[in-house]
């Protein structure tokens, strides 16, 4: 049943829960069509609340019976739950409900995936399991009994009695319902063990479907590394006797940090060299770490309400990024994160879906698990750390864990520990949480008599609901280079707080070349009138790896913009500079592979839009093709040399060193393919012994229009491996010529292996179309129509995944009138669909504006 009129929830309406819960007992009698859930919940009045109204959330539940202190009651069934008269004193609520996991395709609550039972409760899925105050500030201990026929039955916490027909679990740590989890099925474990720093023996398991046992070793090692790292860097120890991870095929997101029982999208945990790329391995390591780190930042200390989501997500993303930087290469991680931030978060922050880190209202909270909350949330933590310094950051975190353990907290609680430790007023810094939009930072400079001055101006464009913005605190890391390329001033952090502010450097022998916003010290768009000579100089000499990369990126971008707007030829300065960079064997191969990347089509479209032009997706694509071709010719000999030099002969390891070498060799292969027509790529494809090599070769062949044989072979080889077949769907669409992309995507949606019930497959197909911008925005409108058709079909099946994918349309106002008209028609068609979900209605309405 759909809500008649979706309600908007406001942060300003927050009130504490009227009743608190001490203990919860749940019994599950598992059945695909009629699972019984029997709850016994100990409530007591919350002294912090005036109201004695009693409301329990509940959705899609069949209430069989309800009792208060043993007496049968008949609650008022209302929209989204029930109300009941209850004592103004502690009481016991007992209820029995029936649910149908096999019918649950939305993948929220208790559902079935490949024959196994599993749950997803964040954010508001628990209310589809039983009646409960399903809010994050209601924390309780849970005891769970699962009755069923399946060999493995898991829940949170530590195991209790277990027989063939039932299993009991007890979680001693109070938690909100969104961290509840249950899994039952025919699963096998890849076991492990860990001893914590204080000597607790922890049993580790990764549970998978039989047949997948061989793909767990990497994730297990990642888990142990994460546990060690959190002890060493944050002093945080694990707190239960077991830690279980389960892989499920049907999952809306990447993974979920349920207490002691993390549930993962199988794509984010299963790995083998033959089936996973280096990038997959790195992502798995990061997500395992992320979910594990939530045990402290999210679970032991949780969020008071969903508006505070970035309290746990921003911090945990920041922590997992630190972990990856420590395990691998810090500069490579930073550059990759900034590429992703610009691609997803800047795009969001500069369009109709822009929202503050802490939104003021929402209709469907699932729509706020965004790049802003996660990635910008992490950037803000990074800025805070840069402003207060490493030592104060460590102290503030210790205080945070000490003071708030077991609590449901707010951004205010978080900032207060920093204020106390440093004595700083973070009032202005807090604007990062309330103002949406990406600040523009304009810089100019002058030099007289040994004194160099940088003049900064900041300004944040309007975003929905926020026409005017106040200046924010910007930590601007700056270094200065002398004309000979030597660094004459090491990195210092300038703290900008005003709309306009200047900073001077004295005692300089000559006008320096500035390296501004080193390590991308603030998530802003830097605007500086400079020239290609300076960019090439920084690419050659900057000691800051991020800005070195950034200089090359800017050089490429300006050349491309000139090609698009003025029909210029590829820029010789760029070609020479990039060749010199790629040839420099003293540089990390992974860095060089990144520096051989080009700005994305979407980046270029946004830049053109920012500069007052209407981007033409086809022209952008053509300019990139022309530049790639020119670069391949320019670097022909170098490409052959790099390709040979960076072949890895040692047995496959997914570590930073080997994956960096493979990344550079594969970047060279892409260059070679443009001059040899695909011969080398075909040889690599035929000889590949790992997925990184196989997929890179397939991608080159597809781009060269020579992919038919390899595509057919790939399918035959991998038809039984779902995760690899996802790649097969995606590759064909992402690499399709823009003229063909919608046709290829449409044909693939008719393939027998396409099914919309599996979110991974849906994303691999329709998400890939959106990731081929020239194809998606083809002037025919075929891409728009195909995506809208599928969103309309998917919505009743899985609203959450549908709503997320609507963001493919979020950039529509950048484009020309014809495209805008076509997109508006599709958005209106979606909105006019009867019974459209609350999730999709909210997203499409916000995008439509
Ligand atoms: N909390 C999860 C994470 O950050 C993400 C998630 C949200 C998963 C909602 C499922 C549903 O790791
Ligand atoms: Zn998270």
C-alpha cells in the first residue's frame, strides 16, 4: 500500500522518544511466504519527554496479536504504524506479526536472495519486520531466536544455544533497530581468527553460498588489517566474540554495518584474480574497512536522528580513506578520491539535488545516502583535522569516544569535542554542515620587492532553498616554487575566513610560482587566471603529488575546451608535458597511470556550463577522441616501451605495487590500440590470466570497434559467474559508440540474463548507459526514453534503486533546449506514473525543480 501523501520530515521537529526500550526479544519462525515474528519489548517512559503518546512504526505487517503486560490489546492501526494506550510506567509489549520475505523485492526489511533469508534495516527497514519505535535514538539490547530448517542462522552479537531447528543470539551492546540483522540459509564459512590488543579472541567468518568459498581469502585479510589498524591508529578494539560477514547477491547498496553481522553486496566481498580487477580488490578492502570501522563510528556511537547521518558516514569514509592511504599509496588514494568527489559530489552540489551535509528536511531518508553526505562529509573531517592539527584531532577523537560511547549523537556533540580540546570557536566552521553548494575560490597574486601576495575571494553559488551564502572557513595549503623549480616555501595552511582575504610571503628573491590548494585541502573549485606554461611548470616541478597531477589535468582540460569551443588542434604543450611525465620512471607507475587519464565528459560539460556555454555532448566526446588519438601518435614509442617495461611476471598480487604497474601497462595498451588497430589488445585478451588484464583488453577492443569475438568468448567463459557477467553487460554499453549506446543497452535488456530484480545487474546495464554521456544524451532522445521506461518498470519492484538512478537526469539544465524539453517530458512521464513510490517521487520532483 502506498502513502496517500508523502510527509516531509523536518530536523526542527525533532523530539526525544516518548518511551525508551531496555530489552528486545525476537523470535522468528522462518517461512518464505509467512514468517512469524514474535516480539517481547520492555518499554519505560522517557524522563526526557513530556508526551506519553505511544506510537510504533510498522509497514506491510499483518498483526496477529498484541499484548501489554500480558493483556490482549487492540491498537489503532494508523498510517505507517499503530497507536495504543499504555501505562505511564514500565511495561512489556508483546506482538506477533506475519510477513512474506519471498514477496519482498524492495530489499528492505526481511527478504530472500538466492534462497537465503536476509535483512536490510537501515534506514527504516526494521518497521517491515515488526512494530517498533524505529528511530536511531531508541537503543536497546537484543536477544534473538531463529527457528527454521536452514543450516546456518545468524543474528547480531554473540551466539547462544544452537540446535538443528533453532539458533539463539544475544547482543549485549545497546543498538538502534537499524543495526539489527538476521541471515539464514545454506551458507558456508571461510573462517578466521583475531586476537585483540587486550587479548579477546574473536572468531571471524565470511559466509557465502557454497561454491564461493574460494573467493573470501582477500576480504578476510582485509578484515584483519582493518581490526589491527583501528587499534593502532584510533585505539578502538572489537567488542564481541564473533564477527560475521555475509555475502548476498541482491542488495541495494554496497554493504551494511549491522552489529557483529555485516551484510555485503557479494560484489563488495567476493574476489579472485581471475574474476576481479585490481580496482575491485581495492574497493573490497576499503568497504570491508568501512563497515568494520562503523563498529565504533556508527554503532557504539550512533546518530540521534537521520539528519545527523554524516556524523557516522562522513567520519567513517574519512577513516576508511586514511586506512587505504596507509595500506597503499597516499597520493594515489587522494587523487582517486578527488576524481570521484568531482564526478559525483560536485555534480550533485551544482545541480537540483544539492543539499547541505545536514539536510533540514526529507521525504524519504534513503534518498540522502548521497555523495554529499558521504564524500563531502569526509572532506569536512579532513579540513577539521588540517585546521586543528594531528595531535588535537587524536585528542578530540579520544574525548568523543569516551564521552559519547553508547549514545545517539549530533553534529553539535561532534564539534564540541574539538572546541573543548582546542579552545577554538567552530561556529563558522559549522557552516560546512548547513550550507550546500561548492565554494568557488578565486585567486590572484602580485609581487613587489621580495614580497609575494595571494589574494583570495570566495563565493558559493545559490542552491535549492539557499539563495545567499556566508563565507566558510577554508584551509588553503600553499607552497611556493622558485623559477628554477626548487621549492622556496614549504607547504603552509592559510586559514581563510572572510569573503576576501590576502596573505603575504616575504623575503623572496624572485617572483615565485604558487602551488595552491595542495592535497586538495578544501572541497572548492579553484579559479585562477594562469597559462599553460605555468601548468606545465607545475606538472614538471611541483613537490605536492596532488597538485602535480592537478596541473596536468588542468592542462588537458584547457586544451580540450579550446578544441570544443574554437576547433583548436590538440595542444602541443600538453602532449609534450604529458609525455615527459609518463616517461619519468622515478614517478610511481600508479601516479603516471592517473596522470594519463583525461577529464571526464561530465567534467568538461560542467566546466563549459560554469563558463557560460551550453555543452554539446557529442562535441565533447569527439574532442576527447581526437586528443586521445593525437596523444597515441605523439607517445607511440613511449607507449610500446611502457607496455613492455611494466608487464608483471610475478604471481598475481592485488597490492599497490602490482596494480600500479598493471594500470600503467594498460594505459599504454590504450595508447597502442589507437595506432595498431587492436592487435596488441587482442594478444593481451587471449593471453590474460587475470581479470584486470582481460577486462582492460576487452575495453580497448570494444573502443576500437573490434570487440565482437572477445565479447562472445567472454560470455561463454563466464556465463555462470554473475559478478563477471555484470561486467560483461557494463563493458559493452560504456564502451559503445555514442550512436549505438542506447541500442546496445536496449538489446542487452532483452538478453535472457538481464533481470531487473537484481540491483547489480540493473546498474550494470542502465547505470552504464548513464555513464556513457554522449550516448545517454544522444540527440535522438533514445537514451532518455530507455532509462525512463526502465525506471517506471523498476519502481514498484525496488523503489530505492529506482530513486538512486534518477540522478542520471540531475544535470539536465546544463543542456540545450531540445534536450531539456525531451528530459522534462521523461521526468513528467515518470511523475505521472500511478502509485509512484515516495522515493522516486521525491527524487524526480527535486530534479524537475
Ligand atoms: N550504512 C551503509 C554504509 O555506509 C550504507 C547503507 C545504507 C546500506 C542504507 C544499506 C542501506 O556502509
Ligand atoms: Zn557507512
